[in-house]
C-alpha cells in the first residue's frame, strides 16, 4: 500500500482533552476514524501519536491528504469524486 485510503471527504470534529494521548490513523483503513485501530499493520503506515496541549475542538483529516498532517486543511475539496 503506497497511498492512504480516503476514509471520508470531510474532517472529523473531536473535542480533545488536555494531557490525553491520541493516535491519528494515517493509512485510512481504521474503522475507528479518525483514530487508529491497528489496521495499518503490514502497510508501511504508522499512526501519528500526540498529546493534546489543551482541551479544545480539533478537526482531524480523514482524506489523509492534508498538508497539515493530522489536521484538516481543506485538501478533501480538491480530491476527485472517485477518490
């Protein structure tokens, strides 16, 4: 698998909690989008693990094409309809 699967063409709004760790799915295969459930094994992809610095709403990329990594930058708007 050389390219991630587009899980959705819209960001996932998640209220993160200060100090809590999260693992964002980078492959698009997880059934627990936008977070990792281990389905990346054997694909060459790994989750992006981070700790929330503050409690706030975050918009996580689900198309897996954002230039902002795990945070949505609107790239899903430029994907072809069949992506």
